[in-house]
């Protein structure tokens, strides 16, 4: 660790990595961070942190950081450094030129779950108000969009039900498609503490994760085949219904009984039993039956899930199936229970809340609603388009068709993080104006015409909303190294395009959000400074926020049971591609590694590896540490092999942190039927020995 002397002052802010949202004291010497100290009064982390957050400032000083705006006529040309004004004029002229030539709807933008609520709000406001269309989407599209859909359908709100404190009252924790020990370490520590006190653990995951191997508890592990979540959760429901474990009093009081009866009759069919589905899912029926009994009868049961649930062609169906399970057992609406999506990025919840989807204004209100549009039109002084805009994959398709030609991408490397890289390359190459607003020249910037330097979380004021709906302050501890915070950049770009947005501080943006969003009417910077944080809904009914939702009644009224039929993904194994690839994260890297790979004050994991079961490795003559070629219908890449029985025969696993590996060269275009969230977690592949990249 490099330390530069004793701190002179400290500022409380919020980690900009994962959705736990740990609060830190940034201890400063002048404009330099001396160290980041986990804040003991932080309500999400209670004084704890993981290695990523603890060293989360190294990348801000990295030599590859771009601090000057750059433009170029064509992507083949070298970049030219220009003034901010010249960059904004160039970008605005190009975007307006595209609209003149191809029509109003030929441009759009992508907001970032890494940026603040206020910045995200401004980008969607620019697109809806300044571009005149609803072609705005968020990188949450590719992670938790099925959560928004599934939980709003069943419970009436697009968010997790509990606070993290709730885990202290949990008796049975069910983790589905998540590995919090790597991806949400501070939450994992709180869960492990509860497990040491006697709580039970059920893990539904193709891989024997660190949580399964936890020495504190003997977990029930259901190592399902990738892509069979719906079948497994329905089999759990089958046991609960057919063995008389339903909490009938809860269901009669809180849910629509007729819908429950239809659902119960569906799951009770013999074809949904653990025994009937065992060959499909690969899960031992005895273990599955035991898991269902433990969850239904073991006291407070809480479900935590991650991208292993959502990033499937049936991602939304699985979220609904999980919600059904919680309602059937009465595990909703009090501390210790609930349905809790573990958000990957720091502000996934916030970017969704702020109206980043093409069909929804802030607060999840559909753009077609006349009364809602009237409210925004009056305050923004614009006429809004009532038609939903394009989702990210539709933007790519439209670019290839020649009807979507300009994009503003804030804080996301879509080339590295979206599926089927060659398709994304084709889309970006077809566009006439790609504006990348980021800290580094990322992979997407290779296809950009304008590069607007971004600011780190240490260089701006704002708020993030974590996985438990907790809104927390991000506080500026240093002057933006590029001269402009991200919210100021968006305002200046809007102005160059002829759309005025006037704010002198992000607190004014939050005031506007509060004025327009019923779940935020009680939120202000003054209140956040006073209370430390609040969890939405924070309004007249709940002035200090809402830690646990759906107490006494669901937001939608009666809880809605929905029948969830398992449908196999179109991504099938066969003689050419006999194995299934699934993906995940490691503790020491964050997403595509743009920041963690450039944080030099600690030693980071150096490469992505491919986990292969010994049986599959032996069949192919692959030894531990060998290079292997990984091939799918979409493309191929090369990685080193790690031979391990953490994965089952027929399943391989890798992480996606390094641009050299480009795991998304392999992933396909299949996506969730309801939200188009890509099916990252199931790809049919083959492996063969290789001499290296
Ligand atoms: Fe940051 Fe998440 Fe680690 Fe907390 S657990 S320090 S929020 S990366």
C-alpha cells in the first residue's frame, strides 16, 4: 500500500463499485487521498469493506486516464485534443445533422449504473427533452432488467424488499445464481455471521461457490445445469404445495386466492416434481425436497439472487417464480425474509429509478401515461414523445439497418460488456456519431468520434442508491482532474444541442427528482446529511424511508401469483458444442476491470481462467494451466485452463474481467423474453488445446 503522509481532513462518501454501497471516510491530504477507511456509521456496511473499496482511488491517478476532450472525423483518424467547447460543438453538430438526415429517432443514449442518480437523471432528460425521443436505455438492461419486470408484476415495485440489517433475523438464506463472497463481500460477511449463529443455507448454483464451501455451515447445494432455473424453482414449489407446506393464512389474506389456486394446480402436476425434472436439472431430488422443506418450515426464509437468475432467456420468469415461492410460504413483508436482488454495480437500482428505460419516466411511470407526461412537460418545458424508444439491442439492430446513427454512451464499455461482440462492432461501425463519456479510452472508444473525459466518484457530488434502495451521498473530495464533473458535461452537451438545463449543484437536480417522483418526495441533500441515508419510498407516508417493503400489504394491492412454464433456451448443446459455459466474478476485480486493472496500489488477479471438470479435461487432453481455445457459435477466445470439480461435468466457467479474454466474443444474442437482458449465463461451447493467444 502506498501512503503519502498523514491525513489533514476526511470526507464521508460511498463506494462506487458494487451494489452493497459501503460508506467510507476518504482521508485526505490536500487533494490527495491518503487512505479509504470503512465508515462505522455506514448503514449498509457497519464499518466493514472489501479490498476493492478499500483501494478505490488508485485508478483516478492512472497514466492512461484521459483528461482532455478529443474528436476525430472518422474512426480511422488519429484522435485530436480539443477544448471542451469545440468537443461539444462537434458532437452537437453531428447529432443534429444525423437527426436532419435520418429523422428525430435516429439518435439515442445509454445511461450508466456507475454514475450518480443525478447524472443518470440528466442523461435521460437530455434524450427525452433534447433529442425528442425515448431512445434511452441503461446498462441495467444487461443485468437486472428482469428484476424490475418480475418484481413489479408480482409485488408492484421494481426493487428488493429488505434492508441488509434484515439478514440478522433470517433463519434460512437461499442464494440463487449469486456468489456474494466474490461479488458482494461485505453482505457475504454479514450473512456468514448469521450462519455462524445457526441460520441454514441453501445455494442454487451450477458451481460450488465459496458460499457452499463456507466452513461455518453445511450448505444444501443444488448444482443445477445452466438454464434450468425455472424448472428447479418450480420443483421447489411442487414440494411446498404437494406436501402441504403453503402458508395458507398469508396467501388468503395478502394475495389473490384465485390466482394462487391456478398456480398451485400448475406446480402440483407430477411433471414438475423433483424426480421428474432431475434429468433436466441435474439436481438430486432428495436434496431438492430437503431444500424446499427447510425453506418453507425453517422460520424466516430470505432469498438473495444475482445475475445467475436474470441473465437468461427466462430471467423474468425466474424472478416471478422466486416471488411466487416467497408468497406461498409467507416469506415477505417483515424483517428477516423477502426477495432480494444483489445488484452488481453501485447504482443499478438508482439508474432504473431515474427513468433510464425507454418506456418509463423516473419512478417507473410509463411514458404513455398522459397525466405523468403532463407533469414532466410542465417542469421541463418540452413536449414529450409518448412512444417508448429503443432498447440497447434494438439500437444495435437499427444501426446495422441504417436507421439509428448516433449514440451518447456515458460510463459503460458496451463493446466489452454487451453480448456477441462482433454484432456490437458492426453496429458501432455503422454509426456516424459515437460519443463516449468515460475515464479511459475503453474498447468502445475504438469506434467513437467524440471522447468526453469522465470524472471519478471522488470528483463530484451526488447520490447512489444501493441494492437495498438506500440513497447515500457521494461527496466531492477533489477537484475534477478533467475540469468538469459528469453532470456538468451532460448539461454542456445539452446546451450545445439547444436544450437548456440549469443547475448550479447536484442538490438542485435531486430537488427536481423529488418534485417529480412519488417515492422520492421526502429526499433532499439536507435530509441525507442529517440521517446519513434513506431507503425509498421516502415521502409523506414514510419521511425517514422504508427499510422493509410490503408490510401489511403489497404495493400493487394483492400479491399476484403467475404461472411460470419452463421453456428451454434456444441455445442448445450438440456434437459441435457439447459443453455449457457460464460466467461470474472474482473478489479482486470489478466487472470489465477498467478501474481495478488500473489500481496499482494492490496486487490484482491477473487473468481470466476457464474452470473445467477433470472428466471433461481428460477427454480433451487438457491439463491444469494449459492454454485452451474456447469456441461457440458466436466466436472464439483463448484462456488458461483450471481443472476443478467446482463445476459439474458438462459445465465450464470463466470470469469476464480482462479485455484480452473478451468473454463476450463467445456469448450469443439470445435474451430474456420480457426485457431483452442478454443470456450471458448459458452458451454452448467446445474446448480444445491451444498454443496460446
Ligand atoms: Fe465497495 Fe462492494 Fe466492496 Fe463494499 S462490498 S467496499 S461497496 S465493492
